[in-house]
């Protein structure tokens, strides 16, 4: 994600071939979330850029919204932090009123409400993932523009374009937790290798009934691919 | 008033591009080239069965991407120049020669042209070779991908490519890569054309839509 950068949106109208690419280059990041039986695995890179300067090379883009609900942030750092704070507050209040753990879908809906209402002003692509007792592990994606949809696996950010092919070919339903962790780490590594706006370390988290387990894979421990 | 009711279809004014996926891979003994078949003008598909793998010589093919007109013209010119270069000699041209001719045109006219050709083939000297000529550079690579759809399969090809694959494995690799890219890129689609070149010559194949491999979300 980038910090308070003025960008020109009129590149959209000029050259059809490049519209997709300029759109994605502002969502600097690679984020990913995968559902498995009993929970979700989420992951992100750790780079925040202001133009070509890496403002933070160890960013934590996996933000807790509630005990077992996290969001992965991509797009403008300021916008996503503000939205996440607002949703954390709203969800906390809702949870106290209900006197039970909130649903992941509720958190996703709150994100969607805000992202859609203020879509002209915001630049935020968010993946909401977590576990609740009613529906187990769930991943909801709320991309720029404010739509919301549930998907078994979701990727986001500028680096995500490079790994659609990899994710489509390697995802299988019914993977175990370890397989999901490996899948996520490998996909993020491939994206970080190709996308200039993604890099640093890979941050992973597993959310399940037991709680949240976080891990970090450092640069030299990332999986290696045999590209000659 | 009538112009607003029936606006001119955009495909009349939009530039025709082969927003595309192209790929070429070396294997032990030759190369495999692959492409999709969609040609778009803005949002219209003006040709859904275009073969973007164009022969430059018996055992040298190039894969076209970018502006359809520019790419086709470069291929035609290089076809001619290669014949001149061979003259009356009986030897087959080197892949490197064909790639250099493409590169020369791409570089000299880089401001006016917007096409990227991948040149691949087999010759007696160095066997199977793949050259990328994007923007006027010349780079020999074990494999190369190009076109708008190629962005989506960067991760896939990085992870799945292995040196010294067999001919069969390379063909499967190319078809899988094309299918994944066509699944995600709106400007790529249709059928997959695959050309395999080895010392015995070039073999062209077309994999129809319903024969393409299926991935988890289908």
C-alpha cells in the first residue's frame, strides 16, 4: 500500500491496453486467504511504498478486527487503517450487544457498507477472513468499489495478478491446514518475486476454533523455485 | 439526434489489438510455442479463431502479440528478409538470425510500433531456442511469455517450469499455462494453438475450447 500519494486516475480513459495495469499498480501488495476445514489461513507480504521508496519493509497487513476475525489490507495504507479501526469499533459494540462472538459475514458486511458508501473517496481492497461457530472458516473479499463475495480462496493487491494462474491450478478443495500454509507461502513468494511493490517477509496467520497462530517467514527461508 | 440513438460501434474506431497470451518453451530437442486465438477491438472480439503463431521459416516460428497490424507486418517483413539472407544456400537459417531481424525492426521503430514477438525454433547449431524481443531487446531464455494474459501466469510458470522436460510435458505445460491465462484475462480466449518444432520439422495443433484442461473453479 502507499501513503498519501496523488495519482492520476485519467490514465484510465486514455489507453485501453494499460488500464488494467495502472489500476493494479496502486494496490501495492500481495494478500491472500484460503479456507480449510476448521478455519482459514491468511497471508500477506510486508512492503509499504511511497513511490519507489519502501517506507516500511516489515509491515503487518494482517489486522485483527475481533478475536477470530482478521482483515488483509491492500490499497491506501491510510484508508484501510481508518476503515479497519471503524469496523473494529462497530463490531466490538455489536458483539457486546449480542453477547456472543460476531459472524465473519457481519464483519465483511460492515467493511462492504463503508467501502461502497465512500467508494469515490477510498482506495481500499480488503479480504476479511475468520472463524465463527456457526459457519466455520470463511473468506470474504471486498475489492475496490465495494462489492462483497465469499470465495474459498482469494488473492488481492498488485502482486495478485501474477499468481492467478498459480492459484487456479494449485488450489484443491479439502486441503489440510499445513497444505494451506504451504500453498499460501508459495503463492506469496511467487508474487513477491515478480511484483516490485510486494516484498520483504511473508506473514501468515491461522484462525480456527482454538484461536489465532501467527508466523513469519523471513527472506532467506522463503521457498525457492527453480527458474533457471 | 440519430447519432446518439445509434452510436457508431466502437470496433470501427478502436485499434485492433491481439490482447493475448503467448508462450514458448524449450525442451530437450526442440521448442513448443502456444497462443490463444482472440483478437479484440476495444471490447468486441473481431476474430475468435486467429492463429497467432506465424511461420518465419520451416523450423522457426514467431508468436504475435500487441497491435495486430504491427505484429503481422513485422512477421511478413522478417519472413522476406530471412529468405534474402539465406539466398540460394541450402542451409536452414539460425533461429538467432530470425530473432535478430525481428529485434532490429522492433528497436528501430520502437516509438511507432507496439508489438511483441517471441521467436522460437530449432536449428542444427544450438537446437531448440526461444528469444524474447520485447521493445527491441534480444534475450535468449529457456522459456518466454508475452501478451496481456501473461501477467496472470507469471507465478504459475515460475513455479512449474523445470529444465529438460520431455516434449509431451512441455506441450502440457504450454496448454495449461494458456488455459489459466485465458481463464483470467478478458482479452485472451478462444482455442489454443500449439506448434511443436524439432529436428524433423514443425507440427501444428489446435486444442478446442472443450478439450482444454479444467481447473477447480469450473
